[in-house]
């Protein structure tokens, strides 16, 4: 049995991963911004417990994680969907996302570092907007590219702890994409070599692989069915 911490585990892929690992018998701690929701969803997922934690408020991260013990696997999946562009630049939204991804992610690792061990592994979440930006992705594309730099420096500084990133493309059955019109998803499928969009299960499997395989380190793994080739 492994001890697993999933930061951003109350929705989307983070929630699916927490449920997957709890179902496998691991001791899972998940976090979310709202204490009641984190506790409720932890019970539903079979996780050990839920913790309230807001990545965009990094000074509150250490106290929130104070009583977390040994960590075998750490997944930081918290995201914030920001629609920002230079023509109509929202500084507050940009600061929130930059803080959440680059400062918040780092502070989680900093806080939990004493509880990691030589065989621990970390997976950070980025996204393929870094490779295929769209109008409104000014901040999203920038911070997801920054996740790659963070992976590299953490893998060197924390060695032999392994650090990798997963960069999902369009995840067709995620709450966000299910809310899009079917013709939008169909158009994306048509431009993907596999003829299908990535699923949350695909991403969960990729994250689990990155955590398990002891020779994979400093890797940025795209999970998009070859979408960038379309």
C-alpha cells in the first residue's frame, strides 16, 4: 500500500485519479479549495481524508498540509481555467493562475519535501496549450510551458526523487469538454490521428505510469492521441 497525496483531487482528472488509487487500496489524501467538498468527496472516493487547500494562496499551504505524513506519490493536479488575452488583459486572473501553478505547485513540494523519501515520485499537471495556444490562452500557455521548467529543476534538486509532468490535450469526457457542443468535439476528433479524444481514464493511466516506472524522470508526457500532428 502506498501513501498518495492528490492536490486538486475534488474535480476532473484529479478526482478520478484519487478514486482510482483509493480503489486499489492505497491511502489517499486529497485536497480541494472547499473543506466540506474535500471531505465529502474523499469519503465518496474511499480516500483517507480530504483537506482544504487553495493553491492560489501559497502562504496557507504549509499549515494545511502540516499533519500529512510520509508521501510515496504526490500528484498536483489543481488547475484554474483562465480566458485571458493581451487585448483585454485581466491582471488579477493572470496573477491567480501564475501563482496557482508556479508558486503554489512549488510550495506544495517545498512543504512536503521532508516527508518524501528516495523512492517517492511526483507528477505535475500542465497542458497542451503550451504547444497549441488559442485566443484566450495567453496565461494558460505560458504557465503550462513553465511547468516544464519546474519539472527539470525539481528533478535535479530533489534527486533521487523522480519528478515528471503530464500534459493532457483535449480530454473528451472531462466536465469541461462535455459541456462543449458535440460538433466542437467532433471537429477535434477529426483532427486527431487516433480518431478519438483522450479520456480521463487515459490520463489517470499515464499519471500512474509516471509514478510507478522508476526509470522515467524529468519527462513531459503528452496525452493527446497525437492531436498536435493534426
